[in-house]
C-alpha cells in the first residue's frame, strides 16, 4: 500500500498526488511512468512521473479526471492509501549537455511530464526556454517551479486571461 502524502487541486478536474514510494523515487527518471490502481476492484491507470524526490521518498503525478477511475482518484484525500503504485516503467528521456538552447513545450496536463526534463536539462548546464500553456488563468499550475529552472519562461492562455494570448505553438514559432 502507498500513502498519498500530498494532494493539490489545480482546477475542476486536474489534481496532483505526491505518493510515498521510496524505492520508486530513487529509481524514477524523467520520461518514466507508473501504473496505479486504487483498490482490488479498480482498473490500472498509467500516469507519467511529474516529479520525484529520492530524499523524501516521494513520486508526484498529475491527474485529470476524465473517466470513472480517475474521478474516484480525485475523491481520495491526503493521507489515504492506494493499492498499487508500480514503476518506474518505460524508457527514461535521454538528457545530456547540449551546445545551445533547449526549448521545452507543454500544454495543460502535458506540462507535468515536461518538468523533470526541464530540471535535468538545467542541471546538465543547458540554457532552457520553457513554454507552458493553459486554456485559462484558473488552470495555470507549476509556474514557479518552471520559472526556477528556466532561463526564459513563456506562459500562454488560449483566452488571454494570463500571460500571452494564444497557443504554445504560436509562442514556439516566435522562439
């Protein structure tokens, strides 16, 4: 069993779990994912690792409730237990020092899996530009962690309620 040690709601259906899983936290890398099952009757859901902290023994995932199981996940509170949190699975991203600038782009829920890549590129001495986009200001999350590791951060919203108006693809074409 795995404990949800932190839960944060980002929008009406988007939320974060930080799960205590020490072995997984030590092994996880940018690009990995986990399989999650909340109980014996539940289905297995693949979730991308959005962050990991080997010291604390935690792995963070960002979830969007779109179906029966993810809505059940959204109902779980900090401190509750989940049955399976298996991983790391998949192949990690190949991150190395590069001669130039790395541009990382994520929109909506896709912002979460970009974060560990950004942090690793920065730790390898790369210059980084991050472009993150959301439908509205109310859905913006992780701006400060992205700012911490980005030499330049561009935030876009589809409706122009925050940052630049438009999609991440428009900002990318300007960069």
